[in-house]
C-alpha cells in the first residue's frame, strides 16, 4: 500500500514474468489474458511474453493482456518449442 491506496505499477511493455512477480510481492490481485495474432504466419517466442495492455477494475483487480514477441526469422516453430521446453523461464 502506498499512501492508503493500492500500489499499481505501470506494467505495459515489461516482461510478464517480472510483472507477475512484482504484483504478487505487493499483494495486488490480477488476471492475465494471453493474446495471439489471428493468423499464425510467424513463429512466436511463447517463453518471452510481454504486457501489452493494463486495466484496473473498480475493485482494484488489474487485468493484463500479454502477448509473445515474434521469433527471429531464422528459427523454426519446432526450435521455439524445444527452447521453451528446455528453458528455465516459466510463466
């Protein structure tokens, strides 16, 4: 709590894992919704999600919309899945 109000950090553009850790630390209730592009034309790095949108409800709950960043062009979707499964980064 900051000055009698709930602490609400600016989360847009930050890595989702960092934001979730921060919100949990400060005891802020939150809901996360993941979004994907309508077409699956490009490979996405699912392990590297970022906050795209932040809304605060009247009850103080923060609603976050998160999306994965685009993978480099020279990496396949299979390689992304292998990296994700071997990565220590979890959401």
